[in-house]
């Protein structure tokens, strides 16, 4: 990308007309270092969390190519609408190339329809080599049809067709943060940083169903306390987790993790207080999007989990209306 695509962006893309967003892996320290360099050059960088169920990355074969990394790329493409608010979104691979100026006329027809490029069975630079009669020094792909443009609504429709699961149904099978053996591990034949299990969300799913909180009739963002968070609440606080408390965890509309940086009005009617502390974003007493910090082997909490009717962000505490009295 540094060798070909970024110089092409500088040469052929009017940054006042087109946003250019680089999506990198949030769990990769190398990606964060690279993203920091890109931000210095005024590129917008977004970090995508690892999907909550990594078992979906099985290395699906495609044209003889099989890789979990390729599966990760397809997952990212499936959720591009979470990375930008634009109505029309373009996808381009990091090893692709832009070879002419991007204008509105190269994206839309005169009557406002997205232009679809024909898909050949060979990469364009190979065809160029055939035409020229000698090898070219270029090694990039799909020069004649990237970026591939989509209406924003396409992504939601595609996920709705493929996922076929609402918030509550997704919670029932959502894999939560890792639970490590810790200091008890060595005595039982395990490493301290070996995964013992996962702190899931099925208790929350059952509690929501029992209280009639089905998230029907709209789109919502759920701040989802894990099983251990609910157990801790029951033991230390004791307030019944009823419909009122559950609705305090629901925010109207789809709110990506990066957007939760202001106070949020909930379905309950109460307002979650937003603030920044310890270089993390908080709502009331919950950290939003808590991630592993590398060598510390701390757990990673699922965030931006897409459902038919909204998004889920895992949190490590039960939120109670009026309980937060701290400062911002």
C-alpha cells in the first residue's frame, strides 16, 4: 500500500471531494504504528476490532486462495458502513492501484446510478503485459475496477440477509472476553496466560427475554454486561435487573463504538454520562471497547457486533440509572 496505493491517492484523489479511510486491525500493534504514521500525513485511520467469534475465519477457498487473513478482509468489507457516514462507499484493496482521476463521473451515471465495472478473470496488469509484449514493473491488482462503489444501504441489507439474527438472538451465542488461568494455572498444569474459557452474554439474553425487552420495532445499540458482570451486580448491588435497568443499556439507533464519545440518551429515558479517563472512553461506570493491551494478556471485549436490528458493545459492569455520580 505504501509503495503504490498511497502515492496514487495523493496523485488522483481530490481529498475535498472524497474521504479516504484506512481500516486497520485493532489488535495489531504493528497496524497501530503504521496508522500513526498515516495520521501524520492527514489520512483518516480507523481500527476494526477482531470479530467476537473468530471461528468464522476458516480460510475459505476462493480461486485456489485460502487464508484466514483473506476471511478477515471480507469481514471488514462486510462492515464498511461502520467506518464512514458517506452515502456512497468505495472499497479498494491495499495492493490495488488507482490509475486515473476520481471524479463524480467515474462513480455515477448521468441519472445517478453507480457505475458497475466488468469483472475479468485475470488481473489487469497481466493483460497489460500481454499487450505490451514485455513484463511491466508493476505488481498491483484490479486496476480497471477499483474502487468498487456501493450504496451505503447495501451493507445493512446484505448483513440483514446473511446474519438473520437480532440483538437478543446474537447475545445468546456471542463469545465474550477471554478468561485466563492466571496464578492458579501452573498448579493445574496450565500457563498463566492460557485461556480457561470465555465470559459470555447468555445470562443477559435470558434476562432480556424474561423481561420482555426484545428490541423489536427499531434499531438499537446495546451496552451488554457479561455473565460475570451480572453475577457481580447480583452479589454486590442486589438491585433486580428489570426492564427499566435493561432499557438503560439500550441506545436508540446504531452507534458505532467510535461514536460513543458524548452523553447518550437511553430507551429508559435516562442519560449515560460520557467522559474520558485513563485514555479510554467511558459511559457512566463502563469502559466502552476495552481491548487487550498486548503482552499484559488482558481480555478483549467484543464491540461493533452487527445484528439485524442494531449493534452490541460488551461492557464489564451493570449500569443502574442514577448510580453514577462522578465527574467527567
